[in-house]
C-alpha cells in the first residue's frame, strides 16, 4: 500500500518538505496502481461516457495513477528503442508518426479524459471533488504529460524529422504542427540547456513558482480581509433586488440589510455601478487599488514579489536564448513578433483615445445635468455610465431579464448552430450526471447523407449552487474539454458547459441578464471549437495547441453573432406570454456594445501595454505604471494607487507577457464576424458559416491561426473591423503611432500549459 495525502503520492524532497510545513485534509489509502486495473478507463461506462454517479476521489486518483504510469512507460519504451538505434543495435525509426506519436497518443488520450472528468466534477460539484483532491490529480496528470515533452531522445528524433526535407514531405500539415509542438514544448522547458545553466534554470523555475504562489496568496488574503458592512438602506436604494440578496448578511432580509461589501471583483464592480454615494465609491476604489501595497498591511505587500517575478522571468528567457520574456512568449502566439503586437495596439489606441475623450465629456455633462458637482474621477465612471445608458439609451439589464428565459435562449442558440454550422443538437436522456440539473446533448451532422451516429457530445450544468460551485464563484462560466478527438483511440470529443446562472424559482424559469446570455454564447463558441474539430491527434485537436492570442476567437465570434438583431429576436420572448422583445430594447442592446467603447478599449490597451513593458524593461514597476498611465487615462494617477501589485493574471496567472492576447482575439473575431455581417442573404450567411466551421472550428491547433484566418478571409487580419464594431472608427490621416512605448508580449507559457486551462 502507498500512503497518499489527499490522494497525492508523497515524494519527500527538500522542496516539498519545506514548502508545506502545515498540512490539512484527510488521508486516502490507495493501492499501487498498475496493470491489475482494467485497461479501459475505470471512470467510463461501456458506452464511453463517464459514470459520474459512481465517480469518487479514490477512483479518480486510481485512474489517473494507472494512466500516468502507462504514459510514462510508453515514453520510456520509446526512449529505449531510440537509444538502441543511436547505439547502432536497433532497427531505425522510419516513421515517426507510427513509431513515436501513435504510441504516445494511445496512452495520452485516456489520461486527458480522466483529467477532464476530474476537472468537470471539481467545477460542477466541488463537494465531491474538493480543491486539494483535484490539485492532486491535476499535478499528477500534468507531470505525466510533461514527460513526453521532456524526453531528449524523442525531442531529437522529431527535430531531425522536421529538418529532413524528404521526411517532412511525407507528413501532413497537421502532423507537422504536432511535431513542431513537441519540439517547441521541449525547447521552452529547457531541453537544450545543460550543465550549470540547467541547474540555474531549474532553480529559477522553482523560485518562480514560489514567488507566483506567494503573490496570488497575498492578493487572495487582502481581498478576503477587506469588509465593509452597510446598514443604511438609503445607500443601497439603486441596487437591484437580486444583487441586494447576494450582498445581504441574511438573504431573507435582502431589502432591509445589512449588506456586506468585499473586494471580490464581481462585488466591487457591481458596487461601483450602483452606489450613488461618491464617498463610499471612493472608499471601495481606494481599498481596491491599494491592496497588497506598502500603503496598507505591509505583511501583504506584493511589490517585492512582483519585482522578483519579473527578474526571474527575464533570467529564464535569457537562459533559453531569448532577448526578453516577451520575445520568448511570442513563440506561442499568433502575432508572432513584438512589432506586430505593438503596431496593432498603437493602431487601436490612435482611435480609442480621441473617442474616449469625447465619451467622457458627454458623460460628465450628463452627470452635471443630474446633480453631480465637479469633474468626474475614475471611480465615478461605472456609476454614471450605468445611469447614462439607462436614461439616454433606455437600457435596463434587470428589466430585460424577463425576455431571456434560459430554455428560449438555449433553443435559439442551438438553432443558430444548425443554420450556420450544419449541426443538430439533441438531448439524450438516461445519461449518468453529477447533479439532477445536468443535461447531456449529442451533436449530429445535418444533411441528406448525414450519419445517425453523434460526432460529439456535451453536458450542461447551468444553475448556481452555492454549496457545490464555490470553485467558480468569481467566474461566470467554464467550457471544459473532457475528452478530445483522437483517431488513434477512436474517441469522440466530449465537453461540459458549467455556468452560475440563477436557478428556476417558484415556477419561474431561469431568467438571464444580457451578461449571462453573452457568457453562454461565448462558452458555446469555445465548445464548438472543441466539438467540431476534424484533427486526428488529441494533442492538436480543438483548442489544444491553439496559440494563446487566438484561443478566444471562437467565443468572441459567437458573441458578435448574438448582437445581430435577428439573433436577439430569435432567442428572446417574455417568459409569461411569449411577447416579443420590443424593438427599442433590441436597439438598446446593440447600443450598449458601443457605449463608452473608446474608454473601455483604452483601459484594456493600458493593461496590455503595462504587461508588455513590465516584461520588456527592467524599470521599477511603479515607474512603468507612472509612464504609461497618462497615455490611456484622462484622470490623474492617485499617488497611492498600486494596482499592479494585485494583477494576478499578469504576475502569477497565465497571462504574463500575454495580456494583449485578449484584445488580439477580439480583433481577429471582429474581422471574422465582418464576413457574416457583409453577407445579407441567408444562403450567403450559411456559406460563411460553413467556411467558418471548415477553418476555425475544424482545424484547431493542427494549423497555425494566421493560416486559418487566411483560409477563411483570404487576407491577413486588420484592426479596422474591431474599431467599426465598437463604433469608434473614423477614417483619418495617419500622423504617427500612439507613442506609448507599449510593447507586445506573448505568453511564455507553453501551449501545453494553455491546454490545461481550457
């Protein structure tokens, strides 16, 4: 028997002995996992779908252990053969796909499926898969997958195959991408570094992991530490009932209070939108921007960790042969170069800044007409933005909910997929699920010659459950790729859409805000990329191996399609009497997308440039912030503002030197959507939809996104479509760049790391 802590097999090393002096949890005793377990996935039924009713932590740990050992054995067997060949005592490898890739696929695909099952259960029912238990499975799976990318013999063989002109000709485009992924993953992990440099790199990576963990931990502590209790109902009079209920210390007394205000992003953002008292807005804003700085609790300051992370990333990039961490990051980005990113950001800024100045002037005038005295500041904008949108543009998100019952929205979304992408989505009953609210859908082809067999399937778990979905409390929803398409293992794509929408209550269906509807469309767009891929290998199927700055394109395209007036009408009707959404409401929804668009774009451009400059320069973070801030904000920078010290996504998350990717994906998606907008007739839109399916939805990570875009659009992308979508594009004479000094950056994290996030 092997003793595991929270399901994790403990290896006593100097690192983990000192990293976790205090351990909490329970002890799980599991047998040594080996060949005595069944060869099929022990978590799946004979029909290939997970048996969620019977899935336990112990079974997940056992399955992942079995499959991890199998994957690692496969790597070792391939290594032994390659080493024999190198020594002249073995049969040469004449086909790298047959002799290397397919054996790795055979053991790697089942591992990915078990990992996806555990992740789905963790996000959908955390009471059955607690965080610590899931992290045990996550780390074991990640380690096993990493072994095939860290193998020197495999790396050398695949690199030689790519360099051999004759061998490369025998590979398909998808197979070339697959081999390139292996080679790049190995390079970024330091496989070409040896000797003392290898020891230094390992030390850097270990220290970097520690610093990132400390940064995130302090930020989480600072967020939880702040708490403001409001007892005066007059301060909360503009808050909608559902928001009051979520903030009330006693939900049954939502209208009376008291209410607890925290720095959780979802809470802080909504408070700034609805609080009419400027002093309270300022108090919350200053607490939010000063957390983790020397101006508050010094034990929680993150300035030191931020500088350490920057320095370690710079050393990491240098050891791997890159000019900077940003240049290293570009290896896994569609943009491809720092210059390309800078040019795109500068072009967007050239239009966004004048638009923002005009928008804020209008907003300040509106605020003055409604009793506000003095110039607006940054913490005033969310409140007056909401008021202006409601008063001038008649947009009332709470009132609109009655027209977006979830069943109606879902039916309209599935019909849109059938019209544009040629797939039919049919619910299947009698499937094992992790909660009674979960539904399962088969994805089938349409057309006269379509097979009756599903090509993919997905689960939906839409309703918020406070005691079970704590893992996504600050996230509107997830698309989890449970299993990927793999010709080698004859497996079909399987996914799960997990959201936090309000549950049906007192006979009333789940009513969605427009933000909820956008979340659903966005996650469904990502799901389509996973489900409709035609790639043959799981390592490049769907979203796997898609460059970081293109991975959000599918979701954004569906969000654009949502804002078509025909789509809005098709997915909406009053839940009581089926009355259609009034035309002024349709127009208000469309106007909302362009409302203060220049201002919002400037904010995103600032964060993108801040991220780039933090990883391109060695200047102190405060100096970088002070230099960039005025280029994007009309408001003075508060002298105690230290927001970079709590930017988890950049400092300790997955978007360091890659934050620009959010904007890049939006830019690509807007250009893709413009092809739909240009096609007015139904037949023409269907042709565009089919082309989108055959490129972005089908090719996945088996083709570089730049080539995918060219196949779809017939040219390279341009920022113009995004500017037009936001309503801020005005043809003008080019005078020069924005001069922000902003760089481009890319996420250094390898594509394998990105795959884990999906």
